[in-house]
């Protein structure tokens, strides 16, 4: 069986981005996988752990594993991983056919705090405030998830469809697989900063959405409170930080300890 990584050498990510590995079979024993993993941050050992979950991202890769530490990565850091799993066992009848290394970096520590009560999105970079935007979040019948979400991708124009709408939406920053974005909402201008009326997305003015789009990097952290919605599921994108560290260390679908 084979392992592939989401990240590539030389890539730079936000401080909330987990290392993600995809496995070409549903392994039944992850002990060797965990034991073969060495991660350093700026040359010092990282005290992280893998968490295994089902996956439908890549055809033929039914399982994915996310690696993170207890806290976010430090900003402006060099991260190195050795995944020396070749010829190691993965359960009865399964053995890895490759080993991998990864050298990636983190950028600035961009943290957004979105408050459904104040209808504001306050964005900091390396601890300094850079934006304070008015927002409109999900209405009561379609509330925005609460919790910690991580920027997944950016699209200059994203087609969004649902009951009664089919729109091409500019300056769209995805934060869940299920369809939550931070995006421009010219049609909702009268409610932005006043009322939450969206289908779950974080609505910004067009000018603010463009500024955030140009600023954001994949892996940036967004923390939502006061939304009236449940906590984002850990599997709905990069919701890894919504799991307590003790739960994370247990390994998810497979135990590593």
C-alpha cells in the first residue's frame, strides 16, 4: 500500500494547517506508522500525534491521517517530517511500499475571531490587529458552525447553489467542506454588521471580502463564537482543533499508542 501527502516540499501554510497523509488502503494497525514518524519544528522535536479518519478526497485512498501538535504551529517556522514506513507492517497482509519526507514552512500567525453577537470579524497577524470587519452570519434556521475552522482554499469566483439561489460569488475563502465560506455578499449589504441572515456563510462587504481574500493563506485559523450553531465537526474540512488533545492523541479510527 502507498502513502501520499497533501503538502509538498517548499510550501508555506498558516499555523493551523495539519500535515495530511492519504493511505491507499484501510490499514488495521497504525502503530508502525506512528513509530516511523519523526517531526521537528525549527530543529526541535515536535510533540504531535496522528489522527485517522475515513476519506473521499482521492480515488483509491480511503483513509487519511492528520498530524498536529497540542497547540498551533509557531509562526515563521521550518517543519520537517520523516515518515520512514517503507516495508513496515500496517496490519494483516498489508505493508507500506514507500517512505516520505516533507519540508514545509509556516507563514504569519493569522488568527480571525468571528463573533456572532457583535457581528464583527477581528483579524490579527502575529498578534497585531489588521482588520475589524462587520459580518452577517447564518440565520437561525441555517446557523453558522461555531468552533475553530481552518482556511482550506481560496476562489476568486465560487459558484454557490441551494434552495432558491444559484450565484457566482467573488472573493470566496472556504472554511468547511460542507460549504461555509467567508465571502463577498453585495446582495446582503443592509444586514452586514446588523443581522445574521445568511445560509451559514460569513458575509462581508465586497471591499472587505477582497481585502481578506488577498490577505488569507491556506491554513489560517478562524475562531467562531456566538453563532447559535453547533461546533464544526472535526471531519468537515480541517476541523482538527475542535477535538480535545486527549481525544486527538487516542488516534481516531486507529490507535497509535
